[in-house]
C-alpha cells in the first residue's frame, strides 16, 4: 500500500483479496497496489493508451507463470470520492474495487457479457459483506455501469 487506508491494514486487505479470489474461483496469488490518481493515470496510459484516471486496473499474469493470478491497482483518490458519493467507508470501497479486479482476473468482462459480471459481483458483494452499489440501490433491473478496465497480456 503506497497510501494508507483508514480502517484497512495491509494484512486485512491481503486477507480480503484471498477471500474474494476464493469466492470468485480464482486460483493463485493476487497482488494489490493502492496508490494515487497520478500513478493510476500513468498506468492507464502506459498499458491501455488511455490518458485519464480510473478507479481500478487488473493485470493478468503471463501464461507461463503458475501460482500467480495477477495484479490489481487501485486509485485511493477515486475510491475516496466514490465512497463519499455512495455513503460508505473508503475501506469498503477499496474492498469493492479489489473484488471487481478479482472478477476481471477470473475472466469476467462487463464490457460485453450482457450483465454476467455485474450479477456475479452483486452476489459476491452480499456474500463478502460489502455494501451495495448506487446502481443496485437505484435500478436493480439495469446492468452495472462499466467503470474499470481489464488489461490483457
């Protein structure tokens, strides 16, 4: 963690990432980087060619690496803003973003799956004790809005 998250230790974040991975059926270790918007913008530009900040990026491992499921990067600045908007803690928002990244690493892609990832994310949020999203609260019938990116290697 390059940035401290109130109410979330590195150990607690690692434990949550392991629980989320298990719940999503993802095998292998996951690393999580919690950083600021400047670095997230740089990563988004470097790996996706997109010159803007995003909340979460996931990086699958190369095919030849065994026992490693990938990397997740999270912007604490964006997480803080989202948490305030949605009315829950920054620690919960970071956990939500970890779950979202884990689902991407597990092969889900909300940009073209007709809501499959959104439905899975809603079920796992409940199972893992995470708060509902604004979209869940306002319109359960609509698929979740895309807000992150999965990087393919």
